[in-house]
C-alpha cells in the first residue's frame, strides 16, 4: 500500500487497514509526526515513533476530552447498541468507571480465575474433532475470550447466549466491527440490568458483585457505572484477545521452529506471549486529546486537538527494537506499548496475559503436532471474514499442509 502522506496540502486519510500495513507504517514513520485524518472523520497528529508515543501517553497536558465527550453519557436511557461512546466519555465519568473496574480487577482476582480459564479452554478444545480441518476462529479463538469474560462477571453458563449474540454481532469477526442488531443490544442491556440488580441483593465472588461494593455513593449511579463498566469490558476485552490468538498461532505455525521450541520448552511461554503482543499488536491505536494548548514533537496543539499513536508502528520502531520486523521471543528488553501507558492504560492487561498464556499453553500441551490446513473451498468462504483453518492432530483423518 502506498503511504498516503504525499504533501498534497490535505491531511492523508488513515484507515484501519493501513494501521496494520507495516511497510506503509514504515514509510509514514519516516515522515515523522504528521497530521492525518482518521477514516476521513477526525483530524489529528499521528505518532509512529516509540519515544514520542511513550511521552504522549503519559503527558498530563494530553488528558483532555474527546471533542464529542460532552454529548456522551452512559445512563440507562442511552442507546445500548452504541459501545464506541464508552471509549470517549467525559473525563470525570471516565475516571469514575475506571476506578470502579481497577479497584476490583486485580492481579489477585485474575490469579484466582486462572483455573476456570483453563477449564474453559479445555471444554472448547474437547469439542473439536482433532483429526479434522476446523476454523480456529469459530471453534476457539472467538468463543474463548467470551467464556472467560462470562466467568469473570459470574454470568451463568445457561444465560451466556445474551453475551454471545451481542458480541458476535457487534464485532462480527475480529477484523471488522459491525453494528449489533438493536434487539441484541437492548436484550443484553436489559439482562445485565437485571443481573446487577440481583447481585446487589445477593452478591457472589464475581467482578460485578465486587464492583457493587463501592460504598459512599448514590446506589442508582453506582449501578449505572457498573453497567457501563461491564459493557466496556465485554467489548474491549474480547476482540484483541481473539486477534492475538488467531494471528499469533498462525505466525507460530508458519515459522514452525518457534512452535517446536515451545513444545520442547513450555517455560518459553511467557516470553513468547510478550513478543506476540509486540509483533502482532492486537490494538492498533491509542489516542489522547489536549486539555490545554501544548506541543507534541514540535507541532502545536490547541485544546481538544487529538494525538493518535499508531501502536503497530511504535512497536516496530528500529530506534527502540533491534531488527523490529523479526519475531524473536528471546528479545530483551521487550517494553512494547501494546497495553498503552498512563491514565488510559489497559485495565485488563493482567487478564489478557492470563488468557493468552492459557490458550497457547493448552494448545501446545494437548496438540503438539497442531498444523495449518488447506484453506476452505471458495464457496464456503465469506468475504471479509477472518478464518484460520488448522488440524489439531494431523494423525487424524485430515492431511495438513506441509510448511
């Protein structure tokens, strides 16, 4: 893809596809920090260098609100289908909801959840015919993070259809979002409101119950905050994990020596996951907005102006990472920015790491001969849908592709 920054006098339009196009991002990085238009809808500075991005993400002057924040609210009367609003809330509301989550989504809670995360991985993989070619996205990498989130939130297994219908509709396949049907969005919202009401009266050991214990506040406001927090976790906590499992496994199987090293030495799992986070970069953009006039990398910003860090470019900055396009689990240090920094760093980073370690660790332990399979016939493919066909155990009835 051609780098769109060509000095035409108008900000180049940067779409979702380019944010994963590494050759184009390399050319954009060579232009320095430049003004761009995100999808033709929002202008701002695009940062592609590690040093600048790390400074932007923690800069106090860049803790302002999105220009549309004043019109965004999370009350029960808000459109339940529109989750994008949750990423650009007014500052005080955003802080309040983050506090609601961060005080309870602790490392201790995640560690206690790990045995149930392993159980969900085992249950999903036990249902897959090991000798047949299957789409990993459909049978594992998409349902797995949904199951984990349901475990975290204490959603009973027989009631998880609300969550699956909603997330499968809203995020479609992980490569592109689509608008969830109104019925699925409102059905989920009504279900969660009822669940929160029930947990307020009869708490359990789940995250919803823990968040409801925040005292000293109006009970109705607290329940609205918990509802917003749950909706945010469901959307923000699903797609990146699905992408990393899918793209990460494909990378390991195409560069087979890395898979074989994991099979031989499972102790390499943590380092492999960290390098996959850097190399794949499941979330491509981290945005900040100027609260007061300031300057970024020599460019002046007025209050409300946006700065957008292209994380896939930042994580392959050659000034920070030696031979950045090479996948190297032995890379040290590996201070990638896939979870961001500062006041909007990823609250679910510990949970995401636990999911990724469990997913890859389970696959390595149970199916060491796992291999890529031939693509499905064209008649069976749906345009725009991400697929990864694999055979869990090539000693079954299906011959895998030899790589």
